């Protein structure tokens, strides 16, 4: 504290010397005197005092004015003690000095011991304030350093998180791609297998009943394959307004599933030395409202899982039963069964007990489809005694009579322009339309389509979405402006939300297009135009 710098301000040299002598006896070594109070700011900048002792009675700038000038010069949070000396013991003088910013007042004549105590107290306050400032500065430096370290760690963490998320995305994409390949292979097995049989032995085509059975199975498998990509967005997705549901006979589905899955439960099983049989216990049941391809795919996956769960062979039983308000379907196997932990987790996406041979997608997708059909899925299993998958679906009671259906059926022939740059799609769609008695012209792109529309009249334009040059949306907008046709149907292989459908598009149909969906769309458009 005795190293503190003290600035003495008084116009009388004698008083300054007396103060200096007192402070010297008190062993204060850094003392400076100032007789011209008007130079206070200049001297303050040069000396940087820790304490100012000033007289009040001075010419030019008295002590109170000096205090005010110092306080205005310093920051508000500065702690610089100022001791004011005065020979006038009036309360008004004390009040003015304290209001100006004086820290303490000492009346002349003063005792040296009192001077010592007041100076010590004021310098102690000053030194404590400086120590606090220094500690705050050190703390701020440490906080800044720590903040920098935390920011660096946060940046490294965010980088690591991005890398982990990217790796997980790649892994999930690989799993999803594996699931798509798995489902496609299941569908293509029937198509390739039966077509190979027909190509290898052309005499099979002479058996019309067998030929129709093969073709029906191949057609069903192809339709199921068309649902694979669209189902990737269907994990636990609620039913949407544009989901096409119709009356489905579950017994017919099961009878279609048996030949679809036969290459796996019969052919592949025999190659591995297993004997697996499939038994049907089908009761008379009401139809359900749903998507036949999705429900059929659930049953296919459950049969395939049952085959994988019977390494020593066994029996798969497909059973139906009518309920009061719906239909119950059971797929029962006599395989290994599941532990309670596996039973509880088997519906989770990507959970699989098959290692590299499974994707963990089949049951989770089946669960999402069942929920979208407002049904329920239950699993019963016991180690060594097999597994039962129980599906419950609400029944469907048709609200449209046969007479109403007849009135909704499109009765007249339409003149249709089919536009697509893919020749196979043009031929298939044109074949559907001509088979139902409609008159059809085709165009390979938007430019050719506009030429035909300007030269002739059409009731309907069916156009592909993605085409080089003028795409389907641009063509539909041009048709709408020119009023060249009454309706426009857009074919697309991409996801197309109903809220994104432009006003100049009357209907959006997904590729690959099936005849029933096209017929339904034409009936809807015909009814809306009447």
C-alpha cells in the first residue's frame, strides 16, 4: 500500500511541503505536488495517481471543481479516492464536496495519525479495487481461453457428428438399397422363373390353362414389383386421401401368394435338403378395403420369413377367419421360434437376426402397411415351437350398389392423345385404351403433341411427366391455355403430393400404370364432366 502514488494539490507551497513531510514520515515514497490546479488533468495523465489530496480554497480551479473535473474525466466504474482538505467546517461545504465525488473530507488543522488512517483506508480501497480488476482480467482471459477451447471442441464435435450422420446415412442407404433389391428379387423370381420355363419348353404354351396360370402369376409379381420403390416412403405413414383402396378378397390373395412363393419354400428348400409344405385353412370371409399389392407383399414376406425360420423343414399354415367387424389372417410356422427380446424388436426398421442375409425391412414395412390399413399385427412365438403372425383387418361393406356402379361406368368412347418419349409406355397405355374401345393417337414429345392438338380435337391428353424439351407440366399448361382438350392426365414415376398438383392437371397417375387405375380415372373424369 505504501507503494501507492499520491498527488497533492494546493496553491500554497507551505501546505504542500507540510503534507509531503507528513506522508514521508508515514513512509509513502511516491508523492508528487501540484500548485496549479488548472493543470490537474495533464498531471493526472502523466502521474496516474492512486490517491488525490486537494485543498478546497484555490484560485482558477477550486477543490470541488477539481473533483468534478476528475470524475467527469474518469470512467463511471473507476475507483480513484479523493481526499478533500478544508478549514471551513460548514455542512454545506461538506455536502457540495461529497456531491461532486469526493471520497472523504479532512478538516484543518488535522492530526497526523488521523491523516494516516484516512490515507490508509482510501489507498486500501483503491488497492482492493485494483486487485479485483486484475482478478477479473485474469478470469476474463481464462474464460476467453476456455471459450475458445469449447468452441474448438464444439466445432470438432459438430464435424464428428456430421461425419457420423453421413456414415449412418450411407449405411441406411445401403440397407435400404439391399431391401429394395431383396423385394425386387422376390418379385422377379416368379417372372424370370416362369418365363424361363416357357422359353425352355415351348410345348407348355399348348396347355392353355397352365399358360394362363403362369401369365397370371407373372403379372401379379410384376405389379408387386412396381410397389417396391413407392413403399420406401411408407414406414408408419398414415393413410392419405390419394391412396387407392378397393375391396380385396384375402382368400384370393393367399391363393396367389402360394405359387408366388413356391420357388423358395419348395425349390430352394429341396436344394438344401429341407421338406417344407404349405397348408391352407381358408374360411369364408368378407372383403377388406385396401391395396391388394401391399397386402400380398406382407404375406409373401411372412412366408419367406417362415421358410428362413425352419432350417430343418416343417409346415407353413395360412389361415383365415371371419370376425364380427373384420378378417383375421394367420401365418403359422413350425420353426425355431423367437426369444421374447427378438419378438419385441422384430418390427423395428433394420433389426435382423439373419446377419448379411437379411435387411430388417420386411416386418417393419409390413407393420407400417397394416397400420395404414387401420389393422393390427400380433406376434406369438416360443423357442422350439414356432411362430404365429396374426393380422387383423377391418371388413369392407360396399356402399355403392350395382346400379350406381353401372351409372358411373364410362359409356362413351373418348378421343385420346397419348404423349410419351418411351415407346413401350406409349404402346401399353394405348393398348389399355384401345382395348376399352377408345380412339387413340400418340406423340413422342411436347412439340409433336401440340401439332396434333392444333390439327385435331381430343377429349383427353395423357402425358408423361419427365420428357426432354417440353415436359409434361409445360405441355399440360399449354393445353389448358389453348383449350385443346377437356382433361389432362399426368403420368409420373416420381413422388407427387396432392397439394403440389397444378390446377391445369385433372389427375396424376403413378408409373407403372395398371389398367384398373386408368379405367377408374377415366370414370372419375367422365362423371365430373357430366
